[in-house]
């Protein structure tokens, strides 16, 4: 269930270009803060997802473009 919820969160973020860019910029400076922000978005949308679910999803299921920026933000994720 966690990865399904993380996928739903990912789809939500990807559907909002401005939010995607803001989270990307934040991740470059504050990866842990970005995870906190993602958890807050998930909570506001009624998605039950943990920090570990998000990290696992990004490490295993995300698309190539997402994996590329993860290399840049890897310090905290």
C-alpha cells in the first residue's frame, strides 16, 4: 500500500509543474525539508505515506528524469 500511495503522491506533484519546480529547487538545498514538504502534501491529500515509502518509491519506481535529479539531491534522501 505504501508504494501505491507514494505513486499517487508522485503523480499529484508531477501534475503541478510549479510545485514540481519548487520541490526540485528545495531538494537541491534541503533534501530533508523536501521530504517533510512531500509528507505534508500527502497528509493534506489524505494519502497515507511515510518518509520510507517516498524514499523507496523514488529509489525503485520513479522515472529516469526523477532518478537523475536524485543524484543531485542524494545527500539527504
